[in-house]
C-alpha cells in the first residue's frame, strides 16, 4: 500500500496545491492519505477530485482581510477566521461549495492529526470520526489551529491545536497502518534545518499558561522535526519514501499574504510533479 503524507505549513501549502493539481491532471491516486494542518485541507480537496480549489482558497486568503488578519486576532483571538472559511468554501450556499459527496464516496483511509491541548500529545482522527461534514470540518480546523495566534478548537470536550506540533511528520503511523511506501510532501525545502523559536522558553509559559505541555512541545519542536527529516532521508535512500519539497522562495512563510509568492509556490509544486512523474509512478508500482 502506498500512502501520501502532507505535513502542512499554512499558506506555504500552495506548493502542494500545485503538486496535487498535477497529480489530478495525470490520474495519480494513492491508497492512504494522512494530513497535518493545512495539508489535511489540501488532501481533502485532492481526494474529492477538486482541481484548482486549493490554490483558489490560498489566493483568496492572501487578498484582503476576510480570512487572515490582525483584525480577526484582535476581535476574536484567532488570526484565521475559521467560520468565514467554512461559510465561503465548505457550505452549500458559499462562494465555492465543496463536493462532500465525492469525498465520502472514497473508501481510502484518511487520517488527520491534531495535538491535544492538555497533554501535548498527537491524536489521530480517521473516517470513523468524520461521520458528517461538521465533524470533518471541526477536525480539519483543529489540525490548522496554530497556538499563540489562534484559540484551540474544541471537539468532544477536549481542546486541540495544530497537528504538526508533537509529531511534525507522522510516518510511523502510516507504516503501522500498513503502508510499505510513502510520498511525503513538505512545505519548506527539505534541506532547511529548523531552528528553535526565539524567546519560546519565556513567551510560551506566559502566553500558554493554560496549556503548559503545548509550550513545552513548541520549545522542543525543532529537535523533533530535524530528527524526523533525518529519518525520512534514510527511508528515501532505501527506496521506501519519495520526498517533495519546494525550492527556497523568498518571502514564503506560514502566514504569507503575498499573492505573487503564493503563485510561485503553486507553480513550483506543479513543475515538481511534472519533473518527478516517473519517480511517483515507480513508488506506486
């Protein structure tokens, strides 16, 4: 079984939006899907065959202040207006309704990771937890919920944050679920070493005093991330993993609102799909 993992990365996931559009244009499918943060949103559209949807959402989010803005944060405590995103892109009466029927017709496993607020540990939601669209969207929203710039998303009485905190690249889960080969989609250059967030030892405990384990995870996340990338490279050398990652594009960061940067990331992803189609076909054999 060949799976795909999208590690997320906020607006930088315009890169994987381009990659998935190339895959859709060429009939590429996988047996298993695992999404983290914005990567889960991208995979949702990919599974439903919604070509062009993801880049449309990123471009819309970059223009104006309806979806991402300091104003949202000041008024609601969340930089991203999750309700507005759901209203415009995931409701039947929104500006771009989503094809939930086609998503639910797929029988391929779809796993979304979140980080539990109290324990700071990774939680995996699967299709058994996504029995209707509201539960599905709650899970996706929780996986995208960045601490410090967003309030946690509450599901079944528990608070959840971004899925990439405690386990940035959950390849072990995919292997445990039966995958023997994986495509892993990054949102930053794979050779780019993650550095410790400055001041997190002081700001974390202060700003996240109700979620001290989340503060601890944030302080050590760079260590976990860099270790997991080293593991992935070993798997890639063994032929079990194929890594996609963008080139270093100036101005690309998680909350970027520059449409030109968004478009460059998208084009980078589409081009990488084209240039590596034989490697993808080989790992799918």
